[in-house]
């Protein structure tokens, strides 16, 4: 047995049992039709929390339609509010952008029971403080505040139960009492926490996006009343595939990735890198980029999210699993009010840089489709899907459903249109009086793009450097070089989006919409065809970015 300071250089002491992990006995090398073993496996802390010790064989991924009871009835809809009445929910990542939107919608539109929130905090007092500052006092909850008036805080504190924890720790960092409360009371688990930095350290992304969901699934298998486990993934888990991508579970035999090997590689690389603390972070980031490229993914983030999906399906046994794959999630379209956003999302650094006059060109095909979905539509789709699949009969294992919560298939948006709307907004409403934006110029070659940006920025710099002394001029030159470097890195990071050759089929979401009653469609809007993209960007999203991110 080897004991090291941490799993991936960031957590308390973890033990690794190295003797069992050969390719011969790894379940990643078994065949598709092998049957799952009946024995359950509940991970202990440390390495037993890892997939490396999984005793399970691959599971089938499709069920006959007769195995699932459709909750809708002739015009009666799915029964969303009926399903959630009194149900207890456990959410990870509840203080994040998507998780917070889940909490708000459940409180506002359903008669949910308790919502247990896993909060990364030092102690209970700190968790309560975060609950108050980041949720109760949040502008997002204004509609609920107006509805309940003076009793608002009492209502929210009665519904929301913060639990001190950390997804990257054994047992999710929860104490024994909290674990038993979750196991005894929870009906639905929503795994929303994740690390979304594209090319962060390989060890950290594996720990957050691969090991953490597995820890939560181990807990889910011990829950007495669990109806559903919801895993928020990303539409880009299929790597560099092109064409129409259907809502199918990822199958290990379709990919060359060996997750046990990747975990071992990250662990050993972390140990080796720790000897050189000055360069360890850079080395582990580089490792992730190299592994993603070699294995066929666009970045480390999407690779680790794909591995997370594979693991959950592998170890879930009879836990019903709902995998949600949104593409680019941005601000609210309608509810609880238009334009709410938290943190820089994927498009926002591009929008802000362009608005500041720092991005005169972009590395992309102007005709490529850009798949963006407002966060309220993601939340509504998840809630409706949980209700639809919430009751499963004649099914000893539980079902697995995948939803592409995407808009492109129903309401396409081209890259050129996106930048036209951004140009329209900033042309009429510049960030500063001195900022003049031009229509976006597109390039398909990085060297040509890079030269154009340098030349354009050089003109801007010289126009702003009239009658300056030499010392000030050198300072400005240094600043503009940094801005050019930033523009180049930004476009390089998002290059896969700029030349993306796949589209996400969203047939399950379309079927979900068909099953909903008119009242449900009004209260839980998921119809992407109703999005007016010009209105969304010009009048909703960019004003929201300016309000919530720039002020």
C-alpha cells in the first residue's frame, strides 16, 4: 500500500492500493455484453472512492419503452408539480450559476419539500453565512421575496438545508449525521458541481469531474427513497466527432480512453511534479492538454466530463440516471427575469473584449453554428425530465436517459449572426465614449488572424500615444502587447467552437415538450423555437452581462 499526501496534490491524506490495477482485471477491458455482477460495492474513503476498484461490468444502456410509466395522460401533461410535491432534493454546486437557478425555480414553481445544499464551507456557521449571502440575499430570488413578503427569509430557511461538504473529499466531506439525513430523506439528487476551466490541471479536473460524481453515486446507491440521479454534463463530451450527434450514452468501446489508466497517470504525474513546485501546475496542465488531444477531445474539461459520464453508467447498478448535456449556457431568457447571469460564461469574455475594442477579429468560420441555451431553459428541461421519468415500473435496474438541452437543432444561430447582434448592441451602446467597434472580421488561419490583430491594435495604440513621454509610451506598448496576447489566447482556446462541425440532436427534449400540457409549457418553458436571438443578445444578454459582470 502506498500512502501519499493527497489524491491529486490538493486534498487530505489518501491511500492508494496499487496492486489490483492491471489492464487484465480492469473493467474497462470487458466486453459490451457481459452481465453486471449482483454484488453492490460501497466505496470507503481514499482509493475505494475511485473507479479503479470498481467490481462492475458494463451495463446495457437502453430499455424497452414498456419499462417506463408515462406520467402524461390525454392532455393532462407530465404532472410536474404533482411529482415534486413534498419531494426532497439534494443539490451539489448550489451556489454556482446553474445550481442557484435550480434552487430558485424549485422554490418558485413547485411545492418541493426540503432542498439539501452541499456547501463548501469550514463549518456549519460558515455554510449558513454563505446560504444567506449567496442565495437568500441574491437578486435572483426577488420574485420569491416579493411573493412571501416579510416571511420570505423564514420560508427559504425552512426549505433550504445547507450541509457542510466538499465533492473532492471522501464521503463528500459530510459528517455522519448529514450523510444519514441524505440517505434517509432524499428523493432526487442533482449533481451540478463541476470544474469548467477548459485546460486546468489534469489531476484537479479528474478529481472534480470524474471522481466526485462517482463519490456521489456511491452515496446515491445507499439512499432509501431515491427516484432519480441527475448528472449535469456537457454536449461536447463526444469529442471531435462531426455530423449529427444523437442523445446516446457514451460507450467505452467507442472510445480509446482507459479511465483507470488516466487516473493512474494523473496521480503519478502529480507525485513527480510535486518535486518541482515552481513548474508543477504548468506540467499538469500540459499533461491534460496532451491527453485530450491524443484521446480525441478538444480540451481537458470535455475529456474529464466524458469520463465522468462513463463511470456513472458503469457503477450505477439500479439507480435511474438522467444525463443532461447542455452546450453553451448563458443568461436567463425569461425567468425569473431576463438577463440574470453569474460569472463569466463561455461567450462573455469574447463579448466583453469585443465591446472594449480589444478583439477586432475572430478565429472562426462565420457560417458555423453556435449552440447557446439560456440557463432558465436548462433548468426547466431538467425539472420536466425528472418528473417525466420519475416513476419507473417493471425495471429492476433503473433507466438511463440522455438529453441534449440544445437550441441549434430547433433554432439555429450562426457565428456571423451572433457577432452581428453584438456589433448592433455596442454600436448603439458603447462601453465608453472613446470605444469604437467595427464589424467582426473572420479568419480561418491563426497566423493571418494574429498578424491582423497585432496591426489593428498597433494603430489603436499609436492613436492613444500622441505627445507622451518615452516612459509612458513604453508602459502603453507593454499593455497593448498583453492585450494582443490575450486576444490570441482567447481565440485559440475557443477555436474548437469556431470550427465546430457537429450538431446536437435534441429529439428527447422535443418529445418532452410534446408530453407537457399547455400550462406546463407556460410555467416551464423549454421550447427553443421561441427564442428571438436578436432580442436575446441585443436587449437581454449583453445588457445582463454589463449589469452583473461589469458593474
